[in-house]
C-alpha cells in the first residue's frame, strides 16, 4: 500500500490515504464495485472531536443532488449536518454507527464509513487536490478553534465570577 499523504494540524498528523478520492465537504470516497464507500476524513474528525452520535434524515435508496442534507453528527467539539459528497444514489448507511459512533474516530478509513453511493457523475478530488484544499482551509479553521477556546474560557471565567462572588450588606 502506498504511503498516505500527511497534513499537520498543529502537532497532530492527519493522514490521507492515497487509494481513494476526496470531496470538498471533507469526505473520502473509496471505489467499491460500481459505487463508492464514503466517510469523514481525518481533518474533519479532528475538528469534530469525539463522535457521540450519527443519525440519518433520509431513507436509502434515494437519489440526491450534490451536497444534499442526509443526517447529522454530534461530537465533543461540534455538531453538524452531514451532506452527500456528490450527486448520486445513496444506497446504504453504516448501521454499525448507531451502536458504535466512535468508529468514526477510531476506524475512520474502514469500519467508520458513513454511506455508500452509486451513479456518481461529478468528479471527486485526488488526494493531492484534497491536501491543497485542507492546507488552504487550515488558517481559518485555526482561527475558529482559537475563537471557540477563548469564548469557552470567557464563559467559564464569567460563570465563576458571577457565581463565586458574594454580596455584603
């Protein structure tokens, strides 16, 4: 197997296997027969944190346009809607995620897959093109993460101040 590409998210590496394609919504797509098995990339998973729940808002099989809402993901750092990586026929969702959503964190490039999709007619990104995309997106992601961290610290400090003060009469 070829060596994966590596993107450094601060001090943490995000691995991008080169045996698959990628979508701009931070999903990977691995060719399987006539379709694609898709999941979240290491970049997306690192930004989300520990995945706690995954749910679906459509019932397969269903034909959808590119970037159509298909469900949600809840994690320690964020909650987000999930969208199709490309237009096509959503064939299945990974039923294992209902009982073990943490597979998205621990086995993201194999057992932590999200969906299978067929009849895809739009091009996906090469590993190199996706690496360029995350390199361009990383500065904004860092600013957002730092903003969340400072907002959390401010809220914690504000909570301590308002609940920890006493009033003398």
